[in-house]
């Protein structure tokens, strides 16, 4: 099937957000799992996260993590973050950057916790914090979350360790490796206009 070619900057910008919003709802979407980058000890740190919410209107992306993890501490020191995604089927790459905030026991965290299925929250019931040294490979999860069905009651003890991470996106870069010629677009949010301003750039 021939790949479509997008001819206007508005179309590209809308496409990026449309696909992110779809990915937040569709576990099988190529952009459901994205690379999330922070700065830790003056060095870049990358990991894969699961996109849980996206909003074009608010310029926001969200995922959740253990509040005891290294990324949470890193975000408190430096909230500047980057995201990266690659879809091999459509040959599209997205890169986004912005500012992240950590949410604990507030409305943002509560809404995300209540939106998730218990099976998506089982890791937070783990007593040792992420990165704790152990003698053998094991997830250290209690028996209650190691067999289906996992219930709200089974994961309730994980709530104190739950953190929602929200990014407000300031810059977007999109690359399309098209057989008729690669092309690339960049967008930067302009606060005075309350809109993204885009431009075509050399791939």
C-alpha cells in the first residue's frame, strides 16, 4: 500500500496529535510505547514508557511510574524532558520536548489511577523500590497480583507509590521517510499566539 504524503504543516501537526491521542487509548498503537528522556547527573537518561493520556488541546502527554524511581528524582532536579517515537509501518518518527511535572496524591494522579485497570497497577505493590539489588531475577510482586483476576483491592497498597508524570509539550519534530523523498517538519509553541508555529526543514 502506498504511503500518503502530507502537504501542509497544519495537516502534519494535527496528524501528530491525532496519533498520540489514539495511542493513549489503543494498546496496539505504534506510539503507545515511547522513549522518554530526562537529564540525570548532567547526562541523558532514556527509558520506554507507556503513554496513558494525550491531549492536543492542552499540549499534554501523561504516563505513570513508581514515585521511588530515579526518573522522579531527576524530574525534580530538572523538569526538561524529551519524547521519541518511531512507527515502522508508516515510516514516521516523532520527537517532542517540554516540561514535566510530578503528581502525587492530587487530582491528576487520582484521575490516572482510577482510569487504569488493576492489572496496569500491579507493579506498585512491590515492597522494594525500583533498582533495589536482589540475588536473583524476580519482580518481587506479592502473590495477590501474580494471578488473574487482579482486583482493585489487590493493588490498593500500591497507591502510596504511584506517581503521574505530565508533560506540557513546547516543541515537536516530525520526520517522514517517504519513498518519494524524505521530508521533515518542526513546530514550536508561541505563548503570545497560544499556538504552534511550524516550518519545513531539511531531513
